[in-house]
């Protein structure tokens, strides 16, 4: 018989979940409800998977009482842009997510999703994880399904029609909308017209469009213009994925970027953004080559001079030479006694040869991956502060980037407590109700009667990320307890055996 550890005042007692009604009363909490309101003392009653009441509540004989001891109780965090679904069936406890207070992940990002989405949702419902999962339908996945490996061209009208049919099926399943990854194959070969036609299908089902845009470096403002054009022509909300200015020449221009988005909102385009709280990205070696010319040494030198230096590129995977993992491009070039720019191109060619030999795609994480440090802290701060920016990890369960396990405690510890970039209530609003609104999720994201009981209890004085680029799997401190649909999934600094996660479908 499964036992759940419950705190009653200062005493831990064992309560048989099979013998008692699932009713919990959390007392002595400082409730920050996700709306942007400041903390207030309150109790929260959970009945089964829902929040039943919030306020001055007295325990009843049916309640299992949890004493919060004055800590902050917030809605569970919604990871607006996540890759934590990779390996979720093998690791359903989802430690990297629940240990930082995440209760819902939003996947199907960067144009890559499960297809058909219905089969994936069925699998999740048969074998739930500890966390809730919502998903977009991926443009790149759909494009490859229709065009096969002949994708390095514009799609024909009949191919777009077939893509629309696949997207329509995913939308009927409950997809949030359409995602694209326009710096990656095969999405990079699409044009705006193709994306508009697909976005119209998402719009017809009250969906939205989220994009890893065509460029996050020198062409970022043109890429934003394309995103806004899609929103305007398809009449749907649009979101900038992991918004950034990823080259030195652009540092300091976040004010211009935000002004462009504010102007679009004033004109009626419902544009939002998400961001992770780090100055380094995690992608693949090809991402900074929009023309896909991997023989252009001059452009490779430009990348290393203007976008990311050789000592700022860290290999996170490299199947042809696994010993390179953890090394910088500068270190690898030195060992090879070669020019870093030439080495970068050679690594791309070697990964392509490996991918071809093993029938993989070159941008597959198992083939090659890289962390690149190319943003400024000031720009990240301003993007974090924009009222319509929600938070994300853009991370995975076993990521070598610390964002996968540390993003939300980093926001609460460093950006709120240490640097005062945000107030605590505003940070929680962005992590909860704003994220829910930006992606189209209902009945989650605020502490209110009738909503699902996704909750996180944390200590605002100690919450902090510990993961680094050299030790990316260190669990954060200060997250005391996490509930998903009324069940505890994180307590006493460890995961539980509960798997209460649900499939979260688009709100209509």
C-alpha cells in the first residue's frame, strides 16, 4: 500500500492514500496567487485534483494538514518552451522539472513535435508522468512528413494542402497551435506564405503560432517582422520563442526590439515572448549558418568574431568524437592544430557524415550539439521585464545546459532576490498566469477555487539555482514541495512515486 508523507504541524505522519479521501489543507502559507497580487496569508484546500477553497480556512476531520510555516505558496510553474518530453517515458519522475517547481511543460517546440499528436497524447494518458504536458504541432515535422528528404525548396500548393490536413488533425487532438523552427532544417527552406497558410489552420481552431524565428542575430528585426506578418495575416496570437539578441553588434538594442513589439500590440497584433534567464543558448553547430554554406571560411570567421567566440562554444554532444564533449571549439582547434573557423566547418562536415551513415538528421541531439555564449546580461534583464514575456527553460531532462534544471529558481533567487530585476509577485505572474494565457491553457496558472491543484511551496529567502555549465545537473535549493493535480511529486528534496500528470489540451 502506497504511503504519502504529510506534515501535520511539526510532526510527520504516514497517511494511507488508499484509505482516506484525498483532501489536503495547506495552512500558514504566504499565498502569491499568480495574478500579480502581492503575498497574503491564507490557507488552501485541495479536494482530489482541484483547489476547493482559498482563504481563512479551519481544518476539518477530512483534511490532511500541511503546515507551510510561512513559506510562499504559488501556482505551479508553466514552462512555456520545453524539451523535457525527451525521455519522459523512461524518466516519468521528471526530476529536472519538478525540482524547480514546474508542473506543466509546453512541448512540440522549434517546429518539432510528435506526429500524429493523438498517438503521443494516448501514450501519455496510458502511462502518465509526474508533470502535465501540452504540445504544439511542429511545422518542421509536418513539412518533412509531406516532403520527405526533398525539403530544400519551396513547398508546392498541393504539399501545403497536405501539411494543412496534418495540422488540422493535430489541432482536433488539442494542439495549442503551430510551432516553427526557422533556423533549422527543414523549416529554414519555407517562406512566409507557406507559414501563413498553415497558421490560418491554427487560427481557425483558436490556436496560436510560436516561432524559433528565422534569425536571432544580424537578421533578428527582419525575423520579428515576419512573425508579426504571420500574426496579422493569419489573425492569431504569435510568440517569439526564447527571445534574444545573440550577437555583439546587437547588444543594447533590446529597447528597440521591445518597442517594435509594443507597436505591434498597439496595432492589434497579439504578440508575446518567452525567455530563459541565461546569456548562453543551446543549439547545434549549423544554427549560425542561415545560407547553409558549410564551406565558407570567411563567414565562419564572421560567426566566431561577431556572434560567438571559439572559447564560448562548448560541445554538448559530438558522436564522431565523444571525447570532445565538454570542450570548447578553441580547445578542439588547438588540439587539432587548426584554425578555429576551419575547425568549426570540419566539425559540421564530420557530423553530417556521421548522420548520413547512421540514417539520422545532422541536427539530432545525439549527433552534435553546442552551447554558445552570445547574449548580454542587460538585454536579458530588459527582455525578462517586458510585461508580456513569460519564462521558459528551453531545456531537457538530461541537458548539459543548466537551464534544464535551474531556470525558475534562478529567476526567483538571482533576478528577484539578489538583483531586483523583478518583484516576486511579478516573477510568479510571468511563470504562471501569463504563461497559461500566452499558450492558451485554461484552469491552471492561478490559485483560485475550481482550478487544478498545481502548486509549488518554496522559501523565497533560500531558493536558488546551483547548476552550472560544468555541473549542469545540480538540483536547486529552496523548492520545498510541489503538487500536480493535487498529488505531491516533489518533497524532502526528492521526487515521489506519484504520476498524476495530465495531457493539457488547448482552451476553446
